[in-house]
């Protein structure tokens, strides 16, 4: 079967010597390798003030706390995402308030965001779902008008851009995931991006028990709760090795995505996701919209290709029952949604087979 997602690893002759050096260096926890990875990651993707984290979820939790989200507050978010996006809101003690999504690409609807803002709103969580950037011009205009910070969840969207700016650098905070099946991986891990450099010390304290690394443990004074959210040198070594080839991997996602965009538009009953013209997606997943998603998935399975909706809308989980509301855009999008393989492992023959199967369908 051609998988929907797949783990990417750098060349063995590059990775293994680097890992061996780190593993036998005597310093395998957070150290200089982590800081080199942070700098290299920020430089590669044109991001300000990037800090490595133990996971994308840890980065989300940190961003929410730094944004001032506290128990009893509200965070406007989208249910069309992986569950950690909204579980992190619960981690902060706040409640998600669902904004609807565009039925054309599954990203958060700016007008719905505007309609949901109240005096209890402390942040807006934007997800660049499946690698398709949300309509950030409109979101940031709302943020500026209402004085509510924006957190960009870029877990699906490494390398994507909006109006020439890298996702993660547009809002007040950005997070990335390096979990196993993302564009690049550190086995598990993530990154937090902060527009305000003045918040970096607080972020560093939050990821290490409320303490700053490098300060004597006999002299440090903890003034606020922190967590163990740091990346290790081992993970960072894998990340540095990944950065050497990440551009070619992302380029193949994009090449396949654009191929599908052109071909799918010609098939009756199917359409590609329609995204903001200013957006440059990186197609972590290809978003296909079709009249019979179940039938299309079965047809692809019959030729050895995995296809699915992948995510369950978060509003359908019992833990979020108190946030329930009518979301017609989400209902329309999810009914027609089908994700198909789009990554670096999809060669020309495979993508042609996928399109031919849909044509027959």
C-alpha cells in the first residue's frame, strides 16, 4: 500500500556519524547541539526567535501561557485539526470556542473568528490545516482591531508561506511539530516561534521547570511554574541532519500537490482545495474534495493506495462537548474531504495511477 503519511530520514551516511558523535559526547540532554539546531531551523525557514521544544503540543501550551491565557479564559480555535491543538487549550485551563472553517480548504473562517470574540477571548488559534495557510491578512486585521494575540499552529505546514512571509512568523506566536510523520522529524519534538524577543527568557524558563539554563541551581529562584518541555541533543542532531535535505522533501510534496491541483480539477465530482491566492501551501496532506469520499477511498484502496479523512473534527469528542455549536462550513468540508498521498514517496507513476483511478471512479 502507498501510505498516506511516511517517516522521512536523512541519508544514513550523514545521520549515523553525527548521532554517534552526540551519543558518546557525554552531553545528550539539552546543550549546544540544541542551540545550533534552533539557529539553523530559524535561518532555514526565516523565523524569528525560534526555540526547540519536546513536542509541538508543548510549544502550543507554552504559547498559550505566554499569550496570557489563564483558567476560565476563552481561546477561539478550529475543530478541524489534530486533537493536541485544542487539548493544549485545556492544558492552560481555558476553553476552546469553535470558529467555523471554510468549506473550500478547511482552514479557519476569519468572519467566524470575528463573530466569536468576547470579553473573555485571550487568543486566536489558527491552524494551517494539511499545509494550506489560512487567510492571515484577515486574521491579523481582526487581531489588531480587537487586541487579541494570534497563535499559528504550523504543525502541518513546514515551509509554507503567506504573502511572502513564512508561516509561524506572521502571528504573535508560531508552533511547529517534528513528530514522526511530519515533513521532518526529530522522532518527537517541536519548535516555538516568538515575534517578541522580550518573551524568550520566559519561554526558556517555562520549558525547564521555571529556571533558566546556565544559572547555578544553588542560586536560581523559581517564580512561576515551568515544565520539562526541552529538546535533547540527540533529537537536535537528527533535526540538524534533516535540515540538510528538507528542501528537496518539501519540494516533492509541493510538486505532487500542484500536479493534483491541475489534474483533479478536470475530474467530474472532484475538486482541489481552493485556498487564498496569497498562500503557498506545502501539501503535507493533499486535500481532495469529492461528492463520494467513501467510494473514492475504496477505489484507491483497490489499487494499493491509502486514502482517508485522517482527522476527526475535535468538536465530536466528548471532552469538548461544552463547546458545541453549529458549524455548517465544517460539516460541508468534512463530508467531501478525502486526503490522498502527496509526499516525497509518491513518484510520477503513483500519482498518475491515483489520478487515473479517480477518473474511472
